[in-house]
C-alpha cells in the first residue's frame, strides 16, 4: 500500500487533468497477467479528480460504449455494469472514516491542502464501490506510474493523440472487441 500511496502522491502532484480529458484513453497491459486495461485521467471538468482504470472485457467494453455514446455513465443501469479501479483525490473532510483510519495506520500525511487525500475504490458489475484488495492494489501500483508517465509525455506533446490518430481530435478509434476475449 505504501508504494501505491507514493505513486498516487506523484500522480496528484502532476495534476494531469489540467492537460488531459477523461476521453483521452491510455492503454495499459498488466506486466504479470498480460490483461488489457484502459486508463483515464479524471478532473478536466473540474468535479472529480483522479483516475479510473477499466479492466477486463466488461470494463473495457463499458468504457468503449460510453466513448461511442452507446451508454450513459450517469444512468444507473449503465453504471451498474462498470468494472474499474478508481482513485479519487479528495479534501480530508470528504474522506470515509475507514479510508482515513487506514491512511493513519500507514502514517500517511499528504503535503498541502485540498485534493490531496487519495480514496481507492473497486467498482465491479452489480456491486456498490468497495475497498480495494491486495491484487487490485498491485494492479494500481503497476498502472499509476505509467499513467503519470503518459501524462508527462502528453504535457510535453499536447498534439500526441492527434499525431497518432490524425482522423480524431483527441483519441484513437477503438476497434471492435468482438472475439478479443474468448
């Protein structure tokens, strides 16, 4: 958990939402399992700050459907099928007691004020958001530094996605997922 807190503190210090929108999708491959995940930076709209990592066929398909306008992330039925890990940066007063207790037990004291307290959630289809487990912690430890690296690269080259995907202004077309997972 300490490695995740360190990676998240570095991520928060970058403030990647100043340069990237939640529609700027970063492909991530799990170094252990080879699983494909899609990462999004949250916060460009100024409401929720952090990151979401969509995992497995269900999570990737959910994000693709939202980006293609085929699902509404605010509609309860559509949101109930999300499969993701979420990091949200909050003011201390908005943190859950359980999260604050866990951070205190790890002697975590963020620098600064405001959106510096990390809340980690696991969102699985059909379930309310919950605390992350050890496997999910390890997934985030692998993914958050790579999101930070991409955000740094994107800040240096804001036209990066336009160069890679000239037909699209901010993101690449996503190929059909049919048959990708069997």
